[in-house]
C-alpha cells in the first residue's frame, strides 16, 4: 500500500512535468471539450425557444444547466488512453512498463488525475463564464448535490475501466482508429453527450441503461440537476457498482491475454 | 494548366503510395459512412422535436452537412496534408528540394501531398448534397447553383489562404501546427447553421477561423439565403487573403535559410 502511494506521488510529479512541456496540446483538447457541449446547448436551446420554451421537460435554461454540467462531468471522466495505447504497442514503449513490479494501470490513473487537477479549475472557470452568457437554471435538491460527488467519482472509475480495456484492442490490431470512432459515436448518443437521454427514442434509453454508457456520464448530471428520485439514484449507484466489478474483471482478462500476444514491435 | 498537371502528379504519387495499403480504403470508407450516419442520426433526433432550426428546414440542414463533409474532404485530402508536410519540411530543412524545382514553389508546396482516401469524403459529401437538393428541388434554380459554385470557390480560396498564412508563419516560429489543430476542432461547429450561434461565437467562426465562409456561406447560397453583402464580402475577402498570403509567402521564403544545408 505504502509502495503504491509512493508510486502515485512519483507519477504525479512526472506527469506534471510532462504536462508543463505540452501545455498547448492540453489546451487543444480542452477547446474541443468546451465547444461540443456549447454547440449542442445552442442547438437545443434554439429548439426549445421555437416550441414555447419547452421540449420534453427542458426549458432553454434547463438545457444550459444540463450541457454546462455535462461539460464538467465529461471533463472529469474522460481519458485519452485509447489514443495512447496504440502508440505504446506500435513503438514498443510498453516494454519497460512490463518490467515494473506493479500493474501499469496505476501509472495511467495517476497520470489522468494529475492532468485533471491542473485543468479542472480552468474548466470550472470556463463553465462559470459560459453560465453568465447562457443563464442556466439550477433546481437545488440538497441530497442530490451530496450524492453527486460519489456518483461522479464512480462514473470516472467505470469510464476509466471501460476505456482502458478497449484501449487494449491495440494488442491485436494496429488500426484502432475505426474502433475508437465507433466507441465515440456510441458515447455521443448513449451517454447523454448529444442530448439528455430522456429526449432520445425509448430503445436508445434502454440500451444506454443496459450498457455502461449512461452510468459513465449522464447519471451524475441527471442526479445533480434533481431529475432523479432517491430510488432511481440508488439504482444508478447499483449499476455503477456492477459495471465497476465487470470492468475490473475485463481489465484483468484482456490485459493477460493482450500481454501474451505482445511481441514488442519496434523494440 | 500546369497547376492541374502538377495536382495530377501529386495525386498519382498518392495513389501509388497508398495502393500498398488497400485495407485503408475499406477502413476509411467505413469511417466516412459512420461519420455520415452519426451526423444524420443527430439531425433526426433534433428534428424529431422541431420543424425548423433557426429558420432552416431538415433537408436544408442536410444540404449544409453535405457541404460540410465535402469541404472537409477537400481540406483533408490536399490542404491539410500538404501544409503539414510544408511545416515539417521547414523544420527539417528539406524545403530546399522544393525550392530547386523549376515551378512556382508556393504552388508545389500547396499540392505536394494528396491523401487519396480523404477523397471518399468529397464523394460522400457530394452525394449527400445531391440527395438533399433533389428533395428541395423547387427552390434551387440556376442562379442559386451558380452562386453556390462561386461561394464554394471563394470559401476554398479563403480556407487555403488561411492555412497557408499560418503555415508560412513557420518560417518565423517553429511550432505552428497547434493553431492548425485548433482549426480542426473549431470546424466541427460548421455542421450547424452558424446563424444559431450568439454573436461572439459567430464572429470567431467567421474571422478568427473561417468556418463560416467555408461551409455556411456556400450552403446559404444554395438555399437562397445569401444576400449581396455576404456574396461580395466573401469574394472580396478571398481576393484579399490570396494576395496577403502570397506576399507573406514571398517575405517568408526570403527569410528561409535552409536549416539542413
């Protein structure tokens, strides 16, 4: 445990130093993460205003609240591991990692958290600035606000495990681009990035709840905005727990199988 | 004439280089179709709740998406790979080889690299456009078609000059490709009618990164929304930027001293 803690501290330092070198690429990632929710915010607000400021239970101010919270939740939970893993496998960068006595997922977790610690304050300021422009309407439900933080943390864990497992596809194919694109399309429609899930056709809502997608992004947003009953919130936490268990199993199985096929191309 | 001939040569080199990787064609085709399906499904969700979006009907927005994919394909097939290659060659010093050739160096640099699989997007975008137009038939006359073609050319010239100006800055600053990546992510916003956006965002998408001229203005021309001011504005801006980028190119090339030589 102590050793693991030291590993995390060390990885924090390394990641931090790396990030300071690549500030520009961090900012570019963030532009995309701000722009996409803002575009959908504007589109849906326009739709709401055109139909008497009410679309499926959302006013334009509700849409503003939804997409600004989405921006933060998406930022907290996102990973870039699916882009990076292909590179690691192709260039043989994985070889030294395999020699270390700890599971490589720890380095990635620490790396991810460091990056978020640096960028999250900026994202929050951006969200507040956009809030002044788009005037969101927040319904304050005290218990839901308290429950939001754990739901966000669990959403991060679910998304991290799922994306880390998918990233391992790079062990078997060097063309992960198409796979990643498929995944991002599913995320767009099923995790609530394009529209609140309640506006989607019923079969999409069912699929999103049956798969991990809803629990990775949409659930914490719905919770914070006071759109869930306590019972629905409990179901959500249960679903997150189940997907974390599944994700842990998946990481273990896929990682073992992947390492066996890895032959260090380029090393 | 020689421009077309050189473009053809670049294209053939691109084909020869890529034919070794034929699976890429299937992968790219798959990705283009998924991209198109995503865009159309997104429109279907939005238009399930409304008939018009900021005054645009569903088929008109589909036409806009067609223009978006088409122009994105042109940028991805020729402009972006050529400019990236150019920036790289300034850093590596291999621009020397281009400068020794007996053709205009700006022209050579601008069409030196053709990503042939991106041409699929041009075809897909054109296809979407034709289908959308067929469904809108009564409102697209010869005048609209003509001004659409004109605005497409002007938009292309503006986007090209914009990239060339930024890429030319690499004569002074070594790292400029980040600005170009920002264009890529801002381009996403062109998928929807720009008139939806609030003033500050519209301004940014018109003058900071010319997404409006590349996508929205041609689509407006096609759907009969374009007023004279925008038309002449686009033509004027295209002319000015072509001249400015040319002048900047000349200044830059004089400064280039060949890092490797």
